[in-house]
């Protein structure tokens, strides 16, 4: 009589089974070292060929997709911002150090510049604190069950990304980090949930996963990378490739100094209503109210036509 395991067993061996079986096959050493004889999916040199790029794109899409599904990560709040914004303690220490250097050599232009940059970094720490608190609130409120389960997602690195993952960790919740391999290696911050810390080669796949489950986007001051992610999202919303969601720009003064949106309207490059795709926020409370209202609205049943 067959037991339950026999009844549920696979008819065909798994790909993993065949990898192990292939290692035990007795044949000449010449064959065993031949690329042609290796299983295609177990042949690193073959998979890394330029012609196999479509397959690697699919792997990067699928690995993250399946893992997030396995962990029931269905609704996210994505938090972008500069990797260069420092923790408050680190910024304070840097400011103190550069001030000492400048006092010792007050006419040195390099020390003057370093001191000015340190003062700017000190001022920017407010954004680190706000990102951390907001991520904690999002995670805590989600765990209470009054809103759909929301998980914080970041680019996985330092700065604002670290602050957001840290806030979720403060609430004893999970958060996601989507790291990318860069020439100057981006180190994952230590606050990402380990089983949800991913690594990408392709920016395109990484940016797709930022938005696939997003219910809101929170953008803190940042540089090229932050702007790239912001403008891609705005373009997708404008062209109706994705559903509208709250796009919150933290720090109105920074964004208005950086981007003259009205020029785009005046020159006819965008419509005036396109400016409604985003909103400025100045506080954690304001940001959370907008996010909460939006996600609660998603739960309301649609009226029958």
C-alpha cells in the first residue's frame, strides 16, 4: 500500500535532482569539463553570455517576484532618497571634526569647503529622522490590521534607505531592500529583513519591483538616482501605465529650488493637471495621513454600475 508521500511525489525529477544526478554520472574527465555536456541551467559560462541577457532579465524578475509572493508581500510603500544623508550622530561627529580642522588652519580652502559640507549634512539629518519615524508608523499601523498589510521598500543602501529600513525594524516588522551591484559597491544596510534583501544587476528589473506592489511613493531629497526613480514613476502615472498613487515629495523648499515645474507647463511640455500627480509634505504626520487615507480607500467596495 502506497503512503501519502508516494501519492504526492513528482512524476518527473526536479531540475535540482538532475543537477545532483549529473555530478554522479561516470564518464571521461574530458566530457565532465566540457561546457556542451553541462546542463544548460547549471552552466554559468553559458548563462552569462551576452546572448542570454533576456534569460537573466527574466531570472531577476522571477526570483524577487516568487520570494515576495512566498512571504505574502503584496502592498508596499516605497521610500526613496539620497544615500549620502548621514545618521544624526555621524553628521554631528563629522561637523565637530571639520570645525576643529578649520580652527587650526582657518585659511585652508579645502577645510573651509569640508566644514560647509559638514554643516549641510548636519541640516539634512532631519530627513533621516523623518524617514525613520514614518517607516516605523507605516509598519506599526499595518501590524495593527486597520489597513492592508504595508511593507516598506527601499533601495537597500545607506542614507534615507537605511533610515526607512531602520524604522520598520524599530517596529519589529519586515522590510524589503532592493540592492544593486555598482562599480563602487553599495553595501546593504543592516536593518533590512535578511530574507527580503535582494540584489540586482539590471536597473530596469529593480525599478519594476519598486512599483509592482506600490501603494504610495515617498521621495526625500536626493540626487540622480532619486530623480531617476521619481521621474520614471511620474511618467508611468502620466501615461497611465500604472494606477495613480500618492507621490509625496518631502521638503518643498528643496524640491522647488531643484525643479522649476512651472517651466514645463509654460513651455507646453506637460499639462497643468500633471502637477497634481505629486504633493509636497513637510511632516511625518502629513505624509501618514495621505497614505492612510489612500490605502483605506482601496479597501472600500466598488459600487455596481
